[in-house]
């Protein structure tokens, strides 16, 4: 999966195993998961609609986030980095990452360019480890 705003791939893991593996690999790159949004459960609760498992993990590397916030205080509007783990209708599990270079490219400030590149490199390593 490649788009203007993200990158990812299908993985040979169950949904729960993918959540566990991506969380561990994020940790190995210095990221913690600040938020975990279970979209499928929310759709069921709020709309009584069923859908395949779909979770959005809000990943944050505190060192890099601090640098970004110190450079541009309002950059928090673009944080944390979203990681999507979803199962499609056929049962295949996909893991995708928000592209920080693309998203942080919205900020017209050269100070975020190297930070975005560093974050993206870390996320690509996480993806490659899956």
C-alpha cells in the first residue's frame, strides 16, 4: 500500500498478532502507543454496524516529538503518527503507517524536514520487521 499520505503492506499474521508485533517493533524504534482506537468496536456501539477489525494506534517517539514541538508548538495538530492495523473482508491483515514526511510537509518550516525523515526511516524499519 502506497499513497500520498501513507505506506504499508499485508502481513502474514493474525489481527491480534499484528497488533502485538507492530507494538513491539515500534517500541524497538523508541515509540510508545499513546492511543489505541478500536474503530470496529466504536462503529458497532454507536451505529450497530459490523465491520472487520480496524484499529488506529497513535505512535509517539518522545525525543523526536519534543524536538518537533520545540521547533513549532502547533505541530501537535499533526501528532502522533497513526498506525493502522486492519483486516479486510477476505481476512487478510494489513498494517499501514502515516507518512510523516508527507504530513509534516504541510508545515512550511525547514526545521521539520530532517525530523520527518528520521521518523519515516524508523517507521519503515518497523514495517520491514513485520
